């Protein structure tokens, strides 16, 4: 957006005017303090699920360290009184090069989960990428966003019929693109979750896109009908097992409208979890499957998780519409190349034929500027808004996003630039 004040000045004005009356921001404006506050408020399972990475979390650390290798060289005596932070993606003019990336099982962090994020995204005007592992059906979040832009993430299930159904729902929900996540054909080795024995999906959390889908519900009903008496000895129920059953039943009740009392007696909630665990992702997908996908949706197809320039070139040759350079926030492969280190080679390989987006390690507006200068058309924000959600719900998400956009606007101007397309590698210096 363009204005004399700019998003950064307006954000500062709101904060400092409130400070005169003793009111402070609801969530910390620096990421490290924000993450600490979220850890203080959340239980161990919720915090571990969002904070955790693969293995020793070397990739997470590398994603952040990669930003420390770059410095911006400010220029002076340029008129930066009016700045335009907007970018265009797939026919939409967005207020800034920022989207809210998909984060699964957000009900762990806040009861309203994705719905609170959707309202905050719409209020600020940034797109939200609906998680395939959402805690709220896409139709509900889409309704909360009105005409605001939204995309849909897709995990390629072992059921092609379910994939086709999800694509059709994304189109009907007004999504502008489908983001096919390629780096999670299997769950990575995540010690924080393993040590707690915690997989939210096994408890019926984060599977609302599935339980609200007619194809998936039919599969769950078939599974329940086919189930016989278990032949293996079953452990005696305990408090944890009872809580798990209640959680599964509540998730099924919310998705289907089945009364809670009936859901507790029904085999369907457990069958739904078992079906999900069986079809969640498909490690056998290959380049040949992209043609099938293209035939079944009119939406632009964006491949997420591309880190090698050869894969980027192949993707464009196969006719995809965009790429996201990503390590999945360091959650899938430990000792992976950092996403930011991979970005320049991917951008060069694509040579402007399709937009290249970026995620993994973005914590601030200054980080956004560095990624855009290295060639990203836009970035996907993840953990920061999840922590904002945990600290202050919808208001927390909105503040985190406004803070990132405000800092990006100010950094753009303070480095001597007035528009996003002025950013290039020429404004950066690689540190030794």
C-alpha cells in the first residue's frame, strides 16, 4: 500500500499514543521475547509441537543463521516520504510481500485456532494459506475472511478421491492458489513430540479438513462398519485414554454436528483418526503425478519445499505456477541446507518464469526485506503468528502481522527505497 505515513509510521503512532495512557502492546514486538511469552502460557505439548524441529534442530538453527550472513547497505538522501510495499501475485495486489503460511493443529495453541488467524489476516489484508491440517474447516475460515485473499495447502493423500474433493472445496471456498507441500510425504523425526508421545492428529486434533470432507467421512464410515472385534490384547483404559476418546469425539461432533453424547458411543471418531493416520500422506508421488493434479483444478499450483535448482527447473518445465523455497521450518530434515541459502540458486534457475516464494526462519520485517532482495516475490510467516495466537488470540495474530509489515515498511524507506521492486541483491552484502 502507498501512503505518506506508511504502515510503519502508523503502527508506531498507535503504540506510542497508547503508551501515553499506560497501555503497552499485548504481545512482545521482538520474536525472542514473543516465543518466551508463548512458552510461559502454553502447555508442553502445544509449545513443543510448534517450536520443535527435526533431529537436533540443526536445520532450524541454520535457517536463522543464514539471515545473519547478509547485511543491508542503506542509501541516503533519497526521497522516501511515500513508499509502496505492495506486490502482485496471481492477479491480486497484496499490501505487502507477506502471507500467513500454513500451521497445523492450531487448536493446541488457542481454542479458536485457524478461525482467529483468518479474522486477523482479513483485518490486515494479507493472504492466509489454509493448512491441510487445520482445526477449522476451510469453508468456515473462508466465510470469516469475506473477500480477503486465501490459498489452500495440500498434503497429497493416498486417496486420490480425497485429494480431488479437497481441491474442489478449495475452489468453492474462493482460494487463489493451491500449495502442494512436497517435503512432508512422511513425518520427520521430531524428538520434542516423540519424547512426549504426542501426535495431535492421533487425538483428533488438526484433522478438521478431513472430518468435514464427504469423501473422508465415507471412508471413516466404511472403516467403522468393517471393524470387527480386536484380536490383539487391548491395554486397560486409563485417564489419558479417556481424555483421548473425549477429544476424538469432540472433534467429530464439531465437524459433523453429531451430538457429543452420541459421538462418545460411536465408533466413527476413532475410525476417523485411524483412516487419517492411514492415508495422511503419500511418499510415492512423483513428477508424473503433477499432470493428474493439473487436470483436476483450475487453481494455480505452487510447489512448496523446493530447495534444489534442478527441481526448480523441472517444476517450471512441468507447468507449475509457483514455488516456495522452504525447509518446512526445519521440521522435516535435520542437517538440510538452510532455506535462505538455497533461495538465490532457485531464483536463478527459474529466471522469472514463475514467482518464487520463501519461508523458514522469517522472524521480522527486516528478514522479509532480505528474502525479497535475494529474489523472493513474497514470504510466508509461520511461528511468529502462531506465538501471537497463543499469547493473545486473534488480537495477538493481528499485532504480530502489523508489526512485521510496519518494520518492513520502515526498513524499506530507511535503506533508501520506495517500492518492493527496487530491492535486489545489489542492496545486500554477504558477510565473511
